[in-house]
C-alpha cells in the first residue's frame, strides 16, 4: 500500500471517529470557543491555550466572518504564467492551467469542532508538458473537549505537489503562528515532485481557576520524489514533544513556561545524513489587549547536538526568541511573527541557526472586494560548516499579493502575483533559480449545504 493511500485511510479513519463522537451532548452550558482565538469575555472560567504553546496558526478570517456546520463542494480553474518551471541552467518560462475540485466539511457542536478538506489538482504546462502533474491536498483538524477542563486537538495534513505556489489558493502556502516554527521548505524549487505530511496532537488540562498544563507530540516528513529535479537538496523528517504550564493574571495576561524536544533528520541516497536534536526551556507572555488582539513574546536557552557519522558530535547552547501579534477586525486582519531558533533546515543538510518571519495581512475594501498579502523571510546559518555536503546556509524571501472579487453567493474571481528570491551556497537548484515569479488568475465555484448542530 502506497504512502498516499496509507495517509488517506488514516485521515478518513479519524474523520469517521469524529463523526461518531460529534453528536454527543455537552456536559456544560457554554459552547466551545476556538483555542487559537483571544480570551472569551463571556466565559472567564475557561482558559485559552496561549499562542506560544498552542501549535496552531493564527486565524486570518475577518471578525464575524467565521462559518460553521456546512458541507462545501466546488471547483476552481487557474491560469498562470511562471518565469521558470524547470530549475535548470537555462530557465524555461511557461503558462499553465490547473483544475481543482474541492470538498470541505465543517461540523461544530458544544463538544467538538471538526474540519475536513480534500482537493485534488491537475496542472498542465504549455511549454513543458513533461512536468504535467496530478496534485493532492488533504487536511484534517479536530478540536474536542473531553471534559469541562480537558481538551484535545488533532491535526493531519498531506500534500503532493510540483510547486508550493501551485495550489487552490497560493496564499495558504503561508501560515503564521506564535509557536516555535517547524523546519519549513528552505529552498523553493520552481517545479519538483514533492510530498509533505504533518501530524500532531495536543492536550490541555485546566488544573485551577487560573492554571493550565498541556502536552503535545508531532511528526512531519518531506520528500523529493525525483532527485534529478532537486540537485543539492535533501529529504527530511522530524519528531518532537513538548509540555507547558501557564497561568492567567488579571484576565488579559497569560504567563508560563514550556519545555520542547525536537529530533531532525536530513538524508539523501548516497550521502551521509545529519541528525539534529534540540532541547529548549523558555518563558512566555501573552497579552490579550482586546478580544481580537493579542501579542506574545517568548525567550529561553536552547541546546543542540548534531551528528554526522563518522565526524564527532557538535553541541552547544543558543538563545531562542519568539514574538508574534494577531489582530482580527471587521475590515482588516493581521498576523505577524518572528523567531530565532536552531533546527535542521528543510531541504538543507546540516544544523542551522534560523531567523524567520511571517506576515499575513487582509483588507476588505468593500463587501465584494478583498485584498491579501502574505510573506515569509528565512535566513539559515550553518552551525556545522565542517560537515560533509553541508550547506553554509542562505536566505529566502517569498510572498503573494492578490485581489478577490465575490461575484455572487457561489462564484468568486481572484488574481495575484507570487515572487520568491533566494540565495544558497552549494545548492545547484537555488543557483539556477534565484528568482521565481508567477502571475495567476482563478475562478472558483462552490455550493454550500448547511448542517444541523
């Protein structure tokens, strides 16, 4: 059985389990609030999981825009042009056409909040038909309150694509959170078959009127399917666990501490792999200035050890810092973050000190027009420069700007532009494609069926 069908069966099993437990009646009177939203003004007895330890991305929906209890089906058609689709020494520009059927389920009860989505995609290139690709995007998220003071979150995502910008909504390639970032894709390849999979589970228990403890575990894997398309890049996988304690002060302030352990592995056939292990203890503070405005900051020491046989182990201490802000209004939304940490660079071989930042900005100009901007910056500096085939590091800047017009209840139109600039030493595909740009136009049709609670 292939990895795709294994993951698909795994997510569908979770979905079936969720549908069985969702009809259960609640044992308390207040509905479940989103754990990533700000503190609930009407429910002081229920604490929130602060962003530095929640493991979830900030919501980018406008205030009052969130929908629930629906089954959505639809299809999107995208026409695009990219200045480079082959990543070779002689760039090849090409237009492309994509078709994206979609199905999405959102079911919410007093106990649970379930989101399940699947979108296969089919992309055809005009000047590079050999790169034609069938893509898959699968997402599963379940929030479930096991008791009035014990809650759980389960998350699964799977993606098979040839281009991180080639998906139903390129803006979704960027998500912003207040947590320690997992190793992302350091080098953006114009077109290369790649699979990414991430699984996580978090539990939070309210031990008192103002205190909460929690624990989480995660696993992720990223593979390039054709090494001839990704010269100089490595596959990677990571696993991690964490625990935290937080307390609420004066309704608006959450302070606490967290311990996090991570294990990264970068590998490629015929080359030595590198294993990086990190342990961090940090303090965090989250301030909810308004119900929809929060600010978080974290800092602490982080220890790393790096092993690449037969070389001796390299180990040292580095500072870990994070800062993030989230604001949701009726006309505008903002999510921004910065972090400095040690991890294994996604696609790079070695252990790296990374500085990364993310931005998501939305503006609803009128009832029918919205504008969105997303962007990321990452800088990797090698902490193991003497390792074999270890990159010395580099940096990536990427972003997408788009405008969307809602034509009616079922029809919308979007056009935008994506750009990436990158510089990495000893990575051939990055040297061949330092600048990647893509313009796109998308027409989306969807139909919603309301579901009863």
